C-alpha cells in the first residue's frame, strides 16, 4: 500500500472508533486518558476551513490543498442531481487543525514470534482492533518496547488520517495535506464514506465498501475535473500500491506456511530470518525493475519487517468486486447503494457476502 493508504486504512479508519469506545469507560485509565486528551486537543484547536482560507497568513501550499479538500468534500456530499456522490454529510472536514507533528497518532501492533496473527484488543463500540493508538510517539514506543520485552514482534507506525465514523466532526489534519493530490482526493472520499456503514469485527467488509465508494468517486472526479497530470499520478500510485500489496501478501503467506510446520524453534527462527531477508531483496528488485527507483515505501521497510509488520497487511479490498457489482446494479445511485449495503451489513457475518451477491443479481 502507498504511504497514505497504509496509514489511513490500516490504523486510521478504526482508531477513532476505538477511542470512542474507550471514552465509554473501557480499558486502562492512563491509555484512555491520553486518547481522550489527544482527541479533545484536535477538536479544540480546529479552525473553520473557510476562516483558514480567508487568513492572509495561510501558506500558499496549505491554501491550495485545503481548497482541494473543500471541493472534494462538496462533491462527495452533493446529491447526484448536482453532480455529486450523495454521501451522508456528517459534518466532517469543515474544520482544519495544524497537528504540529509528522503524524497525528502512532499505532502499536504486535504478534507472537511465530505467527502473523496480530494481538487484539476489544471494545464495546468498535469491536476488536489489532493495535493501540497513541497521540504521543514516545508513549507508543514505550508500549512497543514493553511488548517486545515479552518476546513479541512489534511494529510502531505513524498514522496521518483517521475517522471517528461520524461520532465526532473530524477536522482536516495538516498531516493529510502531505499526501499527493490523487491520494488526498481518495482519502477524503474514503473517510467520508465510512460513517454510513460500519460493522464491528468485519474490517474486510468495512474497507471493501469504502474502497468501492472511493474508486467510484475517483472515477467520477477524474472524468469531470481530472487533468492528464492527475490521472497519471493516480495511475502510478495505484499500480505501485498493487505491486507492494502483492509483495507483502506473498511474504505473509510464506511465513504462515512456515509457522504451520512442526519445527524446532531454532530452525523456525533461522528460516523466518531467511524469508524476511528475501523479502527485502525482492523489494529492492521491484524498485529497480518496475518502479524506476521510486522509494516511497522505503520508510515502511526502514521500521523493520517482522510478523507484526506483515500481520498488519491483509487483503482488505477482497470484497470490492461484490460492492462494485451492487453499485452497478443500482446504476451508480450511491444513496440506493448505501441502503442495500446497510441491509447486508445488518446480516450475520456468514450471510453478508451472499447478501451482496444476491443484491447484485436482483
């Protein structure tokens, strides 16, 4: 996944829900206190986007990016009759906050030494999530060190955007504005889609749905307002993301196969190290042979590839074709699509995919 995608989809989308669940009184007091304080700080410091745009002191690059966010937001929530997607307007992205740091939060993932299944924590509202989010990098790294001391593989990764799923009016974050325009457009549409549909403990359903809306929204945006430069930027980003996902999912599968064997720990450890070394070598070849040296994913590898890193990678878009088929069946009518998807979301987990497929044929 490209830098923005990994941050926002893997941890960002669910973080807000986890925080909200935490605010209901669940979990450790110190952790919940920092979560509540961090969220409140963002809301208190947020300024109206219109006010920021009217401020002569606003840097030109910030102004341009905020104008883009404003326009994409208006497109996403406008009715189809006005050329929009018709997504529900939950009041997000009408304010802006300068976070003042490289990432808004840092998420801590961990997995056992011989497993790519992430350790999880469960909340009443959000369901089970595979990380803990901290507004302080130092606190996140301290948590990471504590988990590593128990023998787990650990990943601490920064997140540039997240959604509270409509429970709060999420501001535009300065960290989001670092995205290239194509990624920023996709991010705004993706996050605005999430509050309409959310199913506890079903990340694949949630993410596939939002990705389908993102894809349709980007298609329409490019058709109406795209430039050759924006189209090429988006094409390259998507192609690289697919290559990167395929590389990591392949390595994850190889490790899963290794861990399923009954081998002595020393043998398992040596073979694990060999597979991870091979992954790094394959990434270097991918950059050279297909990407002309593009280094946008170097930061992901610089954190150190281990079970936690690969465990955080999953086929979150696995159901996108099913959602796209439903959208096509209703002739691209997003509100009608949402009604169908909400109906399927209410079904038991074992029935949701069948519900989508039946809706696509109906």
